C-alpha cells in the first residue's frame, strides 16, 4: 500500500482525539474501517504507531516520529485546498454567502435580515448536528461562516486560524415534557421532579449525551437514556414516553410544556465562526438581532429573562428589551473569547448540555 495524505489525516485524527471511536466519528468513518486502515498503515510503515489502552490510544515512539513529519504536510495541503476552494467558490457563486449552522430558532430571522440588507447576496444554508464538522468546513473554505453551540463541559475542537465571536456566553437549556406531566404545572422544574422519567437525547450532537449524563449523575440520578433525534423526542415527549432537553427559544405547542430547570444546570455557549474578523462583522449584527427576536417569541424564555433581569442580570435585560444594551466584539481562536453581551456576560458558571 502506498501512503497517501488521507492516511496521514487518519493518524493525526487518532492522535488529536486520543480514541479510535472519536477519530472515526470526526472522519465520518465506521470504527472497524478505521481500525483496519490503521493496521494497513502500520504494516506499510513497518511498525506499531499507536497503543490501545482502556483510557484511549497513545502514540508509540515511532508514532510520534511519524506524526511530527505528517502534521506539516497535512496542514500545508489543507491550506492549499482552503485557498483554492474559496477562490473557486467566489468565482462560481459570485456574491453567494455560504452559512452553516446547528439547530437554532434564530436562523429564519438571520437569513431574512441578510437578504434585506443585501438583496443580491443570497445566503446558502447548510445545517449539521455537529458543530465540530461545521467549524472544519469553515476553515477548509467550504463555508464562509458558521453559527454553532458549544456544550458545557465538552469544548469544541476549534481549528487554528478561525475567528470566533460569542453571541451568548451561557444560554440556559430547558426541559420539554408532556403538557399533562405532573411537573408541567410548575414555573420551573427540578431534576428531582423528573427522577422517574426516561430522557431522550440526540447522541450525534457533539457533547450532548455525555453532558446530560454528567448533570443527571451529579443530581444522583441514573435514568434510562434513549438515543433519538429531537423531532422523535418531541413526539414521544408529547405522549409522556420521555422528557428531553430543549433550547429556550423553542416554540410553544399545545401538547408540550417547555420549562426552565431549577438552578440552570445545563447550558451552551453560542458562537459565530469565520476565517476573518471582517467576515464575522459582515453577518454578526443580523444574527444578534435575530436571536433577540427568537427570544422574544418564546413566552417561557421571555418570562425567564424578565425574572433574571429583575434580579439584576444586565444581559437578560438587554435580551428582553427592558434596558438599552450593546453587543460587543470577540477575539480570534488564538486569543481570549469575550461575551457579546456588554454589562454582564453570562460567564458565571459552566456546567452541561443542550437543545
């Protein structure tokens, strides 16, 4: 077998993630296929490159030597591909703006505002459950910008060179349950109120499964946890089969109740990514306005924000429109991240999961 750049990417992914399972997921491969490919690479190079242990994979001395030569080659080719794709996209699409996003109620308002601001710049939207995948697409030149969420306790793998700006430092995640659930009569729900329920979470969303499990274990609970997409989760929640984590901006439904969790144990950070700060500047204001609009359209989130604002949280007052406020600026991925909510960033704590 001749060694190719794709093989070097495999080695770098295994080293970076420290796990064949996580590397396979990052590369979009099945783990057995990745294991087979690693064995072939090791046979081609004549020695073992990684040692598999209970705690994951670690590079052997030979592996470290190979990785030291492989990383510059992979980075150089990635830069070549990024610049070429970006140039080709500009030539083919003219003024088309390529946007990626994880799920958010702010997306329709964002697209509407971008179209109104520049009618000749038609946004092209690509949705993905994986924030890490979207960030890789931005750095590779396949997307111009991406709006993603980072689950507390599970930092995103941010490629070097990306500019990140924080939209909301900590968005609380709520719980969705059947409208006739006993806990639905409460203004906010404690995890203990859900001790007898099964949870459903989308494990393909980066960090969500592990984060929710951490939060529940910290509360002394080991409930049944089911894998499933959130459309299925909402359908099952409506008939009382499961409860699920929800974004606070979720739209109300007659058969479902959206409630804050007492103590806000689960949160995500909302980020906008692009290759340059100028590209972030070009779309950030519209996204911020769209998020405010989505927050105002959710009665439960609006109530939560008003109560938080009454308690002195300036960022909550800004979002719910009770006081004047401003959206600040962030830094590149190589520097500190700053909350865009001036006068009181949501940085008081970092804990768990979200939808």
